[in-house]
C-alpha cells in the first residue's frame, strides 16, 4: 500500500497532469480523493483516474475534513490558489502542491507561505519545468562555466505574463542558479478588458530584470505573434539556447552551435518523484519549494508596479496587492474597447464564459 494519500482540488486540464505524475510514483502515492464544484468534471476525472464515486467531493473543504490526506494538489484557477492553499494548510497535510502562478499578489504568496509554516506543511509550487532534462542540463552547463559569466537573458512569451511568463521567469532563475532579483523596470499596454482564467491581465508587456551578479533579463509578453516559454542566455564566453527538449550551446570549443543529446522526460513525473524524495527526507532543498517561487511572483508584480509608478522598482517590492488592479481601478488605464473577455473562456464548462 502506498505511504502517502493525495487529494486533488479542481479536476480540470492540469489536474490530469498531476494525476499522471502521482501515478508515476504509485508505489509511494495513492490518488485517494478528488474535489470539484462541477459534477461533469468530477465524473470524467474520477472515471479516468479510478477514483470511486464516494471519494468525489463537490466541496473541497469537505474532502479535506473527511479524508486523511498527506498531500493536497491545488489545481484551480489563479485567484483560488491562496484561499485553497490556506484552507488546506489549516488541515495539516504533510505537503501541498499548488499550481502556477503561485499567487496573483505578493501578499497572497506570503500568506500561503505563512499558513504552511504555521501548520508545519511543506509547500511546493507547480513550476514543474524545473524538472525538464533540458533545463537541468542547461543549469549544469551554466554552473560549469560553459558560457562564462552569464550577462543577458532574452525571452518572448505569449498569453499573459502570469500564465507563460511565470514559467519563463522561474526557468531562467533556475538555470542561472536562482540569483536574487535586485530591480525591475516594466511597461505595459491594456487597451482591451483582457482576462486569463478570471484574472485581469495586460494586452502586452515587457520587463527588464536586474539580478545579482550583473545579469539582466528581458521578458516580453504578447508583443509578437510568436513565442515560447524557453529563453536564450548570453554569457561572457558563449551562448546557450534553453529549450525543454533541445539545448544548443555555442562557445570557443564547439566551433558553432552544438546541439546536446538527451532523453526527453515527463516533468510531472519528475515533480512527483521530487516531492516524495522531499517528504522522505532524501532531498532537503526541493527545487520547487514555495520560497523559490516567491521571487518569480515578486518580479511579475514589480513589472506591473513599475508601469504603475513610472519608476524602477528596487527589491524588496513593498506592494502587497495586484498592481494591475490598482492601475485599472484608479482610472489610470482606461480600456479603449470596452467588453470583458477571457482568453481561457474555452475551459469553462456549461453556459458560463468565466467564473
Ligand atoms: N504547470 C502548467 O504547465 C500548467 C498548465 C495549465 C494550467 N496550469 C495552471 O493550473 C491552474 C488550473 O488551470 P486549468 O487549465 O487546469 O483550468 P480548468 O478550467 O481546466 O480547471 C479548473 C477546474 O477548477 C474547478 N473549480 C472551480 N472552482 C472550484 C472550487 N471552488 N472547488 C473545486 N473545484 C473548482 C472547475 O470546475 C474546473 O474543473 C491554473 O492556475 C493554471 O495556471 C498550469
């Protein structure tokens, strides 16, 4: 029998990837229960992953109170990450795995960390790309000095800063060895009333991030009609193209681009294995731990706050709320084309177009 019982809150698209991850460590983790307000979601997910009807809950708090869960997966939309994580922490499981983005404000991120600390719960954030072999290899190359001293990072993402951008910013931090962010200069445009999974987002934005050690990173979001979650790092002695499935290195020894060969992997399985090893005490410094995700939230919020205040934000960021809400609700960013829409409305079941 597996040693850890997991319950998943919210049975949508990413919950399936969590279930796949937990199944990869089935000797250690058993999918014991699920919760979703939507009956169809509960039924479809329960049938697919073998969760019996009596273990499918409409109310996630009832699941938390009834089932003796060791692990809770929080796989709902962004604004629910903090309240669900805090509610789960109060029931003292051993660990909570919360999806990305960790939170939609720095205040929420800190509340999640505090609630987990207060209750002795480990908190992992689903920046599972840290488990892609391509990103692991890139991190090792940087640590080994393959490109000399990292100087500049460049990335072009789509579909909202909080959506893809959180993976990219977290990924570059991982590959660079988690350097401390020192300042952020940001700009954004919002002429339409755009949302992503019920969170207000920008039409487009860009941010320049200064990290300790003189590394600067440029993150663009929705400025182009092409993009990816991956990035390029330019160092004093070489260049690294970092893609989860394809890493290319150029330096004085390679004589042009060298593509590195490696086996492709499932990062959700890697994440699940990493979590079991963390619970078992085999790993002390878990790579997806919440305090490692917090700087990514801080950077994204600092980008918005820089656009709001027209100044460079020097860390630590002191604004606890979501700066984009402040900008819009203060009337400083009126939309030119009224009419709210959600770029993830296709996920919503039934008649609803948002939550
Ligand atoms: N790690 C990744 O690469 C990745 C990929 C996709 C999504 N995500 C993240 O996962 C989260 C969920 O996204 P998704 O695409 O799976 O959304 P989704 O819309 O497919 O699923 C959300 C589910 O939450 C349920 N729900 C809503 N309110 C609830 C409540 N109070 N209690 C229980 N269930 C409730 C809905 O009924 C729905 O089934 C987002 O924060 C997103 O950013 C991460």
